[in-house]
C-alpha cells in the first residue's frame, strides 16, 4: 500500500509540474500581437541529439610555422522534426545549457535548464514524405540551443531543422577565434552531406527517408551568418586571409575559401536554395570586398539592428546587403536594436545577481525580445516558405519600407512600428 501511495503522489507531482510548464510562457510562444505567420504550424515536434565527426580537419589552433596538424572534429547536432505525438503525451522538453565562458576564469560555467515545446525522441511523422532541411549556425560563442524559439517553430511547419554546436565556438568549449573563422562554412557543408547520408531511404537512422536535402536553407547568426554567406558564394578577401594568418602563426588555410581560390566556386552547393543571415559579422573588418559580395546569387534575408555595435550596420550588415548585387535580397531592420536580434530571450538564470554579462548576451535594450522572436518567426516562415516550399507568401515580405508610414501585411493594427524592410533585385 505504501508503494502504491508513493507512486500516486509522485505521479500527481509530475502532472502538476508538467501542467505548470505547459502554462508557462516558453521561448517562441506567441504574444497577443504576434504577426500572422508567427504561431506554430500543424505538426507535432520531436527533438533528438546526434553526434557526428568530421575527420581529418586542419587544427589551426595548433599551427606552427604556418603548418597545422590534422584532427577529428566532433560536432553535436540538435535535430527538430515533424513527429507523431499522441494526444496523451505533452510536447515539453527540458534543454540543458550553461552560462559563462569555457576560456574565461572570471566567468565560470554555470549549468541551467530551460523549457521548450517538443517531445524528446518522438517517432518521426513520415506521412507527408521528406521535408526540406534547415541548417542553423550560432554565434561566437553560442550553442545549438540559442534559437529554439525558431527551430521548434519551423519544425512544426514541416521542416527538419538541424542546429550545430560548432566545436571550439560554444560556451562549453570556447577556443581561439581562428577556428571559427575557418570552420563555420566547412561545418555547414559537412552537416549538409551528413544529413543527406543519414536520410537516405536505406540508412539505419531515424532520419531515413525524412529529409529532402535538395531543398535546404541556411540560417546563421553573427559568426553563423559570416559562415553561411561564404557557403553560398561570398568568397573571403585577401585582407581576411592576412588577418587570419596573423592570428595563426602563418596559416594560409582560409585561402581556400576566398573568391580567387581554384576550388572555391566548385564548393558552392546547389542544394542550398536560400539563406537567412541574422547580424552577419565581418564586413566592417574587410572580410569581404566587392568581388566577394558579387558571388552571392541565391535569395537572401538579412536581419539587423540599426545600432548593431558588433557587426556594424551602415558599414557592416547594410553594406553586405547593398553589395550583394546579384541576389534577390531583403533587409529587415529593427530600429535602435543592437546585435542580439536572433537569440531566445534572456533565460531566467541570467536574471539572478552576478550574471550581467550573460544577460546582455541575450538581451536587446530597446526591444522586447519575445516580440523580436515572434517577428522573426513570421518573416523566416514567409521567406523559407517561398523558397523551400513554393508557398505564396510574397505579400508578407513586399511591404512598405518603413512600418511607421503604413501598416504591414500580417501585422495586427498599430503593431507594425519600429521596423524597416528593404528589397532589392539583381
């Protein structure tokens, strides 16, 4: 009898906790004034963690006299996908993350958790065949869990979303900057090939038959945007190679990702149909020149804050937008926002005393981060819906340039303020 009662009370406690979490506002939940395409789609969402290894890569953090040893580069992936979740099972998940920096003794790693709306290890929903792929690349430092408000949302709309923990670039394993400069685009391309392999119909993977990688989109934030643009044609400049060499005791490894490199053009993968670049870093530092930006030919959605003090706006993100003259491109600008226009809202752990730097890593001083999340969900849904699913969502993107001058399609009355949208064609 005692055992039965114990089980009963544990079950009641679990259900109470689950109900409390279900009723709590979690990253990505829509606010009352969320724009039309922000709410989740019709699919239940599953999530799994997968580890892969990119063998035989240059270890530029241990370069000596211009020569780098080789190493096997591990990558942890978080994968969200349309799932079959019985009505009796809650779509709730607990993500494990850390505050702090692995390479900074003054900011020791502090574990914390936060909630999401997905079911861990749920059975994939294969009833509609293979889904388009979206690869997500975080900032420096960051993690694969930095944009769960968006990754869960896209999976609910019929995408398989793969977010990468870029080795030596996460909070947990932060290493020297040169690794990020070299490996971002290489990681993206490797993951695209790995997901293609794992999603083959004969593969022994939960992804078998689930992903159509011929319809792939890239989403990158900050250094993730830097890498994503290089993947689709923005070859780095000679100035970038010189900068990289100075940081690495003479390595010239970045040369292979420049516009003039013999094999660079051949590395452009036609499976990638569109790119969303949140606050991409590098233009103010001369990472690209005019020739490099002319290599961008695929549809692009840039998202920026007009006061970005990390990537820069006029001479940074907007300059990339202006220079991508061969691409059909949009630039969504949050007026008076700084750099943090992509992440989840600041987690509760950052609200405690002693974590001001971690709070500022997520927060936007002039904007409600939940509001930013909803707006991003809306526009990314529209942009990827057009280019990966062939949906008629153009009206949501082709809006008046200044939201203060006229209402934007899909926004509730009086809510489309403080935003700009530019659009340019080749």
